[in-house]
């Protein structure tokens, strides 16, 4: 069996996660990691795989079947995905929800011009949660949808806290409000405000001599991040932070509550839950499955940008159609 040749762009938490995920997919092989850092500074876990400078991708079109872009949504993916979509089949996990339409348009134009297939926003939200929201709303058109995130570390919010003067390091957890979860599970289909759905909890290492009261006030009043939530701030030592908050867990829930029947008297509730010890490693597993789909759709000539809504489930699976029908249907 010919293996799908995978290139990883970026070797942070997500890139390393993709390397691990490829070990679980024997129909794929890692052929190179491409980085802005000095290649000699990286040590891969896969023997014999070369590390290249990022500009080495120029001229590598015949050596890589699918690129998995593992950079950030703020600065990396808006530039990289359109740049490479005309030359490689690719998958990214772009997760700035409000900017997805513009990102799609830019990637679609490049992919169509180059005759390539690109899949964007293929993580767990956006990504798997998006699929559940669409499927559940189609099945229960008379109802309400709810998404809860956590308990888990928000890397973007943690970074926002670390940028406050006087903060050495920080972790921020997003936590669903238990009463809100209970109300949704009851079938009441409540109207919930932002504050009623989630809480935020911050663990902060302050610089020596820093004004902790000022730091706490800067956190809880920060627009777009904390001002609309009930936020608790804890100060602790750097050793305690690394010991108790060194991981990157996350997860969440998608619900669709609706009613069925002639008079819509019977309640129905769809619930999808993720509990993740490692947010980036699970996201990497999602990217890897969609790499298989990008390769198959590209081989079939389906050029352009795609989202998770456009991908047949069979294209994600290593199983044959016959095996899927026999084992999973």
C-alpha cells in the first residue's frame, strides 16, 4: 500500500501532536518538518525524518502529498494557507470563527488556481463540534443549540494574562456553569447570557514586587476576554503552576434540545461531549484524519477549499466502504 506523504509546517505543541498521530495511521508517512526555527534546533521523535527551513517548501511539490499547517490562527494561518494552497493539498485548524468566511475565500481562490484541495478549520471547534451542531439542527429543526467549552486551558486567554505588566506566567481555565448545563440537560431550552454559561479561573505567577491587586483588576476588567464573565484570580508560585497546571487539558459539550411529534409534545436531547487530556494532541488527530480526506478528494480532482461540512465521513476513515458497512453501519 502506498503511503500518503505528510509534511508538517510548524513544530510546536500541535506539530508534535501530528507526529505522534501519524504513528497510529499506517497509511501515512511523515516525510519532513518545515520550520522557521533553525532546523538543527529541533529533535524529532521519528528517526530518519529531515527538518527543513520553511522556504525549502519551494520546489517540494512532488515530495509531499498533504501539508498539515500547525501554526496559529492569529498570524500564521492567514498567510500560510493561501500561500501554499495553490501548490499542495493541505489541512489547517484555523479557529477564529468570525474570520472563517474571509479565510475560506482566500484559500479557495489559491486552491482552485492550483488545482489543489484544501480543508480549513479542521479541529474540534470549529470542526467536530461544527458537524454535530449542523447534524443535530437538521434532525431537530424545532429546537435550540448550545455549546459549552471546558473545563480546560484556553491558550489564547492565558497568553492575554501573560501580557499584563507584572505577570511572569499564567494559565486560564474556561469552566461551564453547572446550573447552565443542568438547565440545558433538563430540556428547558433556556435563554442564557455569556456570564450564565461560563466562568473563568486564572492562576497567575506574579513578578517579585508586582502589585497583585492591580493585576487582578486588569484581568477581571479586560474587554472581550474576562469582563463579561465571573472571573476568579489565584496567585501562586512558579513551581506550583508547573506542578499543578503544566498540562493542556480541554473539552466541552454540544447540545441540541428540541421537540418531536404532531403537537411537539415529546422532548429530544442530543449531547456530544469531549474530555481531553491534551487539547493539541487531539486536534492533531483530527487534522491527521482530514489529511486522508484531502488526499482522496485531491486525487478525485475536487479542487478548491473545503470545510468539515463538505467531507464525506468515508473519506476520513482508513476502512474501505465494504468494511465500513460491515463493521460500523
